[in-house]
């Protein structure tokens, strides 16, 4: 029984670690997307940015 409980704890720890890693990766991608969007708006029309256009 104790071995089963320990196995579950190990699996839960692995899932938690994977979830935290995925969250960090998503946050990194979101920061890049937000940054690139800001860069495009700052360049403005005619400079490859299009200004602050919202469709």
C-alpha cells in the first residue's frame, strides 16, 4: 500500500513539474506576442506596422 501511495506522489510531482514548465513556456510566448504587437503599432503606417489597427 505504501509503495502505491509513493507511486501516486511521484506521478503527481511529475505532473506538477510538467504543468509549471508548460505555464512558463506559455508565458514566454505570450510576452513575445505582446512585444511584437507593440513593436508593429509603434512603427505606424507605411513602416510595416500598420499603426494601431484593430480588426
